[in-house]
């Protein structure tokens, strides 16, 4: 991955001039650049949404070059094992686009009328990924029919599936990003082409790729472009890590997140924080879930310490919260459970795409038998058996084979699915009752927001901490 701080972002005028030079004195043809761009999009999609988990793809192609990139991507995705459908409402008879359509038709890829996108069952029920190749960086104004209705189905309020936008999310200002946050496409993936556009600085999704491995040194030098190295024969490179590192060995000191995005969210101000920190947590957690910022937005690090004060930390999953505090479940014989016996714990949750973190310190106690039973029996049957199988944190002298043997033994023991599997006595839940809850929000120049609540005499006291 490459650090966004080390990459040049270009505006519309620069992007247009670079295209003119590529297709003029530098000898590239439009169809050549389009083929390379579409291949880059397909490779980027494959990297994050493999067909084993995201097989159903809808490509929405607009009337211009951005749409052409999408048509090329559709062909490559088909050959990569996806089930692909295309919506291309404004076809053109230009030979280039006519050829791209014929290529897809020869593969029996369905072309859907726009009504099948704007009406009918929710898109999430029909597709795993949507390729937004509607409008590129040169688009201005409001979308005309039928694209206006199509864009409405891609807005967050319509709960679309994962969206991968080509070069510039449709409707975004290429310089300033989304003009209206409540009425803008929020793609999960952005595939910038040639060089990222300035509006891409406001992209909040987890997957930002750069494609278009064709920029010659002359263009880089003339426009002072800082672009990453493409690994091996790859047609795309993931942005947001370290440039110039040896393969497989990144320099941690050079990894920097671009916190400019926090400015659009307004950061975290006292007047916007709920005086009840558990209600504030609930608000943030729900936003993390709704925006699908992580596969498991309930993941958290739990820290504990042994009798000598030696700390340890591990990742677990938050399985509940209420006015009492935060709940998770584990093996009572595990190392963490033995350390939690001292009555103290801390947890931390981090939602990087939202540039938010929550840190909690408090006391810890076991949940009631009834609560542990209720959660245990809500788990998949295989997970229930797993709780019997694993002597968590214990050494397995005979390796994984020992674990597999125990698993086979308990599967046989509980083979009758008509009978309930009893919860093991050494497995159950914990409750962390918070004494301090800190809310962190990223800001530029590392001048982050930190609002901390501390419980004093049964009441919460709010204070701002220096970043």
C-alpha cells in the first residue's frame, strides 16, 4: 500500500491536459487507455471482492469515457469468474463503444434496461458489488434521466450493496468531493485512474486503489506527479501505506493517514456530545454498523494484567452493551479470564474509516448464568460445540491434530440436533462497568479531538483532553 501523504492529487484541468498529451504527442489511443483503465478497475475489484464471496456484479455505464472504462471492466470481470450484468442506457454508435458492447454480447452478458435498476427488488438482494462507471471527472450539473433515478438507488439511504466507483464517484465535484453529504454516493471502493483527483481526498471508504499503469516519466516530470510503484505485474496499487519500501517490508514510520476527511465530519465538539457516554457510544457504534466500515465493527481489544502487573491484550467481539456497560464472552479458564479475576479491564474500539475510536477503563465481573445461557444458545451449533472443544490458552502437545480430534469427538457426542447442547461450566460472559470512557476523533496535523467522561460519585464528568 502507498501513503496518501506522498501522492499527488490533481484537479480537473490537470487531468484533462494529461489526457490530451497522452492521446496526442505521446501516441496513446483512446481505446488503448480505456482498455488499461478498465483492466485496472477489474483487478482492483478482484483484490477486495473475490468471486468466491462477491460473485454478482452490476456495471452501470454512463455515456462517456467513464462508461467505456466500465464496459471494459465488465468483460475482464466476466473472464475472472464473476456473474456480470450491465446497464448502459445511453448507447452510442461510435465504433469504440459499439465494439465494447459487441464483445459483452458475445459473452451473453445481459444488458438491463434502466427500469430494472430503478425499480423492483432492492439492489442489495440482487448484487454483491455495483461498479459506478456513470460519470467521470468532467461531469457537471445534475444527472439527467434515467441517471438521476439510478443515482438515487445508489445513495446510502437506499441501502445499496458495495459500490466501486471508477475514477470519481458519480456526482462528486472533482475538486471538492461531494457537495451534499446527505445526497451523495458513498462508495466502499474508489479506483482512481492515472492520478487521484482532488475530490478523492474526501473518500471515506476502506479501499482506495490507483490504476492506469501507463504514465510515462515525461508526464510525471512536467506535472510534478508523485505516484507509487506498481508491484510486480499488477495493474493496480492500493493507496494508504508506504512508498519506496522494499517489497514485503514497509517502513512503519512513513505510514500516515490523511486526516483532512475529519474536517468534513466536523470533528468532535462538546456541544455535539451526548451527556450520557453510553448513549454517545450507541450513536457512534450504530453509525459504524450502518456505514459498514468494517466486516466486524464490534471488534475490540481487551487489555488485562496478571498479579505482577504484566499486561496482555487481545481482540474479542463486543456482544452487547446497555446502561451497565460492555459485554463479551470467553472461556473462564483462558489467560485473559485468569487476569480479569483481579476485577479490572480496559477496552479499545477503532473505526479507521470514520476516524473514530472509543477507549474504556473499568471494573469487570461475570455476567449472570441466565445471560450467558441466552447468548450461548443463540450461537451457531458449530460455535457451541467449539466452546466444549477448545481448552483456550492451553498448550496442545500434539498440535492441531489434537484439536481436530476433540472436535470430532464432541461432534459425535452432540450429533443429535434435536437435543440442546449444554453451555460448558467454564464458558460465559463478562461485563465491563466503565469508570472512564474516552471518545477520539481524528483531525489534521494530529490535533485530534479527545472527549473523556469519568464517573465521580455516581455521575459522569466530561472533560477535553489534549491530543
